[in-house]
C-alpha cells in the first residue's frame, strides 16, 4: 500500500501557481508513476476536499552539469488539481 506522501511529493509554490489558487487549482509535484486516480485519492485524503478535475504534465528531463560531467535529472510529473470547493484556512 502506498502512502499519501509516496504519491504527492510536494506542493509547487510559484507566482503562476498562486494565481491558480484563486481559481481553486492546487499544483503538486507527484511521483512519475502515479495515476490520476491515485493522485485524486491522495489529495482528497490530505486536503479533506473533493476533487473536481485533475490534469497531469510529464516534465522533460533537465541536463545537469558538474564540471566536465554531464547527466540528466530524474523523471518529474506535475498535477494540476481543481477542487470542487475552496479550502478553508484553519484559524487558531
């Protein structure tokens, strides 16, 4: 059994993604092997909110260089998750 944190690696917090949050769209970096169904289950469990729609993007490999040695980064995948309702911020 996979855990929520095996599927969802981290939230992506950029200026572009902050604009999407106003439209109820959250952006996450997810495991490259994760399916939309697995992502939906993990997000619903993590955020306690219903998922309306999921779009995924496989990102291209990036060339990494260290001196004369050249390599590539690992596979990466992003998920744009549209929520059915807004997430309520907890107030203490």
